[in-house]
C-alpha cells in the first residue's frame, strides 16, 4: 500500500476512474465511476437508490420507476463493503431528499472480505480517495460539477450490455453452474458475521435519517433448486435459508423475487443463470415500483 500516493494525482476531484494495468477489476471500476457521475448529476433530487452487484444492476431500470426518483448504483461484483461506503459517505450525507435504499441481498456475497473487491476499486479510484480528504458540504458543488467533465471507457465493461444501457440481451437461464466452493461457506463464518454487522450498522444509519431500507433478492436459474447451492456464488441452500430467516426475524423487509426458484421469470427473461435480461428487468422493476408505492 506504500505506493498508493504514486498512483494518485491529488487534483483528481470528481475523477472516479483512471486506467491502471494492475487493476483486475477494470470493468467494475468504470461502472462505479459512471454511477458516481450519475449520482452527482442528480444528487439534489434522488429519493431512492438501489445498490447491488451486477445481479441487481441488470434488474432495475431506474428510469421506469415512478414512485420515487430512483438511481440504480449497482456495480458488477459489488458487495457490502462498497454499499456501506457509498451509503455512509455519499447518499445519506449529500442526497437531501433520500427516502429509500434498496440493497441487494445476495447470500453468497456476504462471505466476502474487504480485500476481495472493495480494497481494489477504492485504490484505483482517484476521486474516492480525493473525496475522503476533501469532500464536505462546502466542496460538494465543486466536486459535483467537476465529476461531469469526465467520460469513461464503455469498452472496459465486463458485461455484454444493450447499447447505452446497463441491461442485458435475452438469452436463457442455461445451466445451473456453481462457481464457488460452498463447503467453505458455513453459517458460523466470521466473514458472514462481519457482513451482517455492516448491514445492521447501515440500517441504523439510514433510520437516523428516516430512510427506509429494503433488501432485494433477484431471480436465479430455477434449476439451482436441484443443486445444493443457492446460486452461482453459493452458499448452500440450507445456509441461505438461515441467513434470510435471521434477517426477517431482525425486522428487515425482503423483496424476494427468487423464492428459492419458485418464481415466474421465464428463460426468455434471463441472460444467464444469475442475471436477468432486459425483459426480466422490466418485470422486476415494475414489481419493485409497486412495492415502493406502498411506502409513500
């Protein structure tokens, strides 16, 4: 971490991505930069923000949400470390009209450590590090203005988006393939405990601002019900059930469109085993909007 200073130009206000060959999360870094830019473009008016990995990023068409002025700040591979950071440092602090946060509940991504993702996207974002030192209510307008001057390379994306969107074409659910070792994801994992504590502290912070928090589970391939795993990222289905039950018992509202595979998202609505296509996103967004209307 000693050469962090070398990577940084301190005149980097509002510049949330800078290409670096050591950044293995280039696609996520570009998405995060674009989302930060969108946040600053409209931060005075935003009422609802959705935060998640690519699974929620691809599921919410924010321009079709009518209940609240909504911004989808999902980022590929993002996890609780990023959500907590963005919510605490930006959304609750500067979005004066914020009423609702929709946070993705992806049980498998609750086994992450900071060094799995967040450490790197922060390290390679000059703007985030600049803001940690200089962003305040006095400087926010300057940062917001400067942030609009950059354009970020869409060709760095890790996903095959429909042009000028963060939505995916229609393919199919495909095979229910598990990408992690689910035997290493027990319910008593210290990582899981830490992630759930971060979620609790995020909720407490939101409640102090009178902001409602909804957890959202996106649909996965229904064939995962024939495997031991909740989905591509794990964990075992039995562990996922315990996590979801605990959060419900703790009073979280869970918008569950996966229902352990008992959902009505057809294969045409899917891009692959864990991502919706734009057709699935239309259904997901319209149901989320109906739920949000009940909070009015």
